[in-house]
């Protein structure tokens, strides 16, 4: 079976039909959710307050929904307009940017507390156009990402390398751009369950603990990510998500605050009546 990056550039491969199919497929959504949870776990966020995270290759917002559950604030970049159109229709919480990451990221230095990416990095290794040279595109991406992260922050990429040469190219370029870290492989002895995560450290936070590369999961580890299992256990025990209930006063206030941050001018003012249930009209 041909790899998607060998069929067409991402902005063409994920057209209207493929974007809709990808988003509506429950199996894909479940796999993406688990890989996102694992990526967030590898970020090793110790601060309990919401963090500002970058979702690289955010697509239709499947990973963003997991970040929403953890009450993180996020921004997403993607090259496929059809994917972003679906994310807009879903009214996702994060800010969305149409951008080719191979041309670099345009964020201010130290903007983000961390970054995640699911099934994206391998696309930069494919020269789908004459002017697209993988080494230069990777270098431009990693150098601008390094600047956009806080010192001591992590960037975690789940990706599907085609061969060992791609892994060496990606890791070598990232290290030249200032990152440290390495490759985390979950279930290395299983062809079906094996997952590759590139865990990068953007320097060392002043006075912070020394960065250590996390261990990969192996066959003796309980099925699924421990982070995922904790969520399932919380649901069974009746513990609610920190995400506000839709249409509640807290949810409405958060939506209005996000709209104001995005520069919208016609946002209604807050009042004691915000989110209050109205009596039925006769």
C-alpha cells in the first residue's frame, strides 16, 4: 500500500472528500486521540495551570479536542485548507493558521510552552516539488520552532518514518538547530503497535530540572497509554473532565473571551444573566 506522502502533496491529498473521510472515521479518531494523549504525556507538563501549546499539522482539530479536555490553550497550523475548513465548522477552541511548516513558523520567540504533532513530520521528507528540498525544509522548520518555544519546553512528534535514513535526517537536522533529546519507541517488538515519538528539548529552563529522555512503552506495559488509562478510570469513578459543559455559563464566558482575543468586535458584554436559563415562552 502506497504511503500518503507518495501519492500527492498534503494540501492536495487532503481535499474535501479525504478530509471529511479522515475526520468522520471513528477508528482514526480513536487512534489519533491515543497518540495525542501519549504526546501530551511525553511533554511532561508539571505545572497544573493551562499551558499554551502548538499543534503542528492540526488538521480538523482531532488532537485539539484532547488539549481542550485538559483545559490547555492551543494554536494549530496546517497546510490543507479543507482540513481547516472542517475545524472551523466544528468551532474548535484553538486559533487556526494556514501555513506550510516547511517554510518556517512565524511566531514570536518564546511564544509556546510546548508543541505536539501527530502523523506530520514524515511529509517534510518528501520532495513533492522541484523546489522542495527536505533537508532545507526541515532546517527552516526546526530553527523557527526552536525560537517559538520557551526555554526548557518540549516538542513531541509522533511520525511514521519510511526508513532509518529519514530518522537520521530528521534527528540530525533538529540537533543542528539547537534541540536536544531523542527517539522514543513504544512497543518496539510489535509491528502493529510500534509507534515512533521524537521527543525534543528546547534548551534548559533557568533553575529547572535536567531534561531526561522518557522511556518507551514495551510489551510488559499494560495495554494502552497510562495517561489514557487514567482518563478511563476517572470516567468510571464519575470524575468529570475539567472542560466546561457546553452551553453552560462557564462555557459561554470562555467562548466570548476567546472571540475577544481573536479580535472580534461584536462580542456581547458579560452580565449576571450570561448563561442563565430562560423560562419557556407561551
